[in-house]
């Protein structure tokens, strides 16, 4: 009960990539970069274990970005000629690669990180993959001419890698879909179908992470424009509740998402975001336990896990480590107090 886990990314060591920055460039190349990625992955696992995290992840240490880390292993994509594109309904601009041909995996995507992490921890292991709708919103199309058709092609590739990750010993596979709170109408029309396609045949625990984004200025400014309550999830939670996905990750700490909306996810395990990734203020164990207690009014306690609101990639490493410790301690306190 109240198992602690993370949404996905953690800050990278300064010897691997430029710190305190999203899309941070690598500092090494070739075999040295490969070795450094593996070292950083093991370090991320150790940091989580020391913090009392129950379901650990790779911290996305081998990926420059949660979407592009997958795309780099896909044929039919031109990274040499990136174009500027507005993503998340033009919330911000990004330089993105272009789909120029039929999509195929070049081979395994995350085999190194998954096997390295699995060999070095006895805890449950979680792995994150970008969702098909979010990928389709983070890449330019010059081949398919149809967003849904392209997204479904990506869903097939995600499923191929997800099945391989399960064979590597991964216990939880999570699909990250921040686009789910931007294109709400499309979620119910084809987004859930794409999610199911990506998760088809998996017997491990499946999860979906929907969020209002990293703690970067573009996201913070956008959230400030949404008013006193963020009710976008009200449109998609019933569809997620009816889906085959077992877990749903939602930000709750310092969030304007009405906590009562969690009741719309009846039957699902809820990864309750109890750590704010848009603030450097470090939560206490009491803060985390209080967030979990608030969720208990609408979700049975046996269906609650403690989590971060979103990824921590742009955050200072010392602050992220302290927040992880608060998360682990807070989950333990909740077990003692409510378990």
C-alpha cells in the first residue's frame, strides 16, 4: 500500500549532460557516452533505492528527451533537418525531426538501460515510453499525411519495444501522454485506441501518465492562464476509467486539478503526484502524507501509489534527491498512519 515511484525522468549528472536544462546536449560521444549513460542509469536506481522508492525507474538517463530518446531508434525519421514546430497546441516551439518514410524500429531502443537496471535492483522496475498521441504532436509529418495513421504506426513500434522490455524483466510499463490534456476530443475518438495498441499483449502492469508538463516557463505560464480550477481531465477520465490500462498518473501537489475528479477513475490504481516538480521548495514527509490522505477521500487507499507530479529532468540534482527522500518518507508515513 502507498508504494512510492517516480513519473519518469530525473536530472542527469553534470558529467553526462548540461545540468538544469531540458533537451540538454550530451557532453560525451561514442563508446564513452554509452558507458556514461549506463553509469548514470545505475546511479539513478541507487538514488531512488536510498530514498525509499519502492518501484524504481531508469530516470531516463540515456535519453536526451522523453520522446526523442525513442525516435532516435526509428527508421523513416530525418534528424539532420529539424524544423521548428509548435507543440501542445502551440504552447511552445521546439525543433523537431521529420517523418520522411515508413516507420520501423532499427532494433531495441532501451535494452541497455532496462537490463542494467534489472541486474542491479531487486525492487520492482518501471519503464516509461512516450505515448503515440504525444509522439505525433512532437514530430513533423512529411510522409503519412494523416496524424492518426502516423500515431498508430508509432503505437505498433511502442508495442514492439514494450513487449521486449517486459521480457527484460520490467514490472511496470508507463506510456507518457501529456497530449491527453490538450487534445481532449481526440483522446476519446482515437487516443485510447492508440494507447491500447501500444499496450497490446502485455501481462505486466500498464500505466499512463497525463500531465500539465515539466516545470519549465512555457508550461508554468500556460497553467497560470487556466484559471482557478484545471478541469480538462473531467473530459477524459471516464474514458481512461473504461480503458484496459491499470494505472493512471495524475499531478496533485500544488495542482489546481480538483481532487474530487479522481473519483472518475474508479477501478484504477492512481499514481498520486505528491511532489511538485515546478518548485524548488522541498516537501516534507507530512506534506506527502497529507496529499495521499486528500486522495483517499475519492480513491480507495489500496489503489493509491505515491508519485512525483511529472519528470524532474530540468531540476537541480540535489533538490530532486531531497524531494525523492521526502516522497519515500511520506509514503512510509502514510503506510504507518493509514495502512
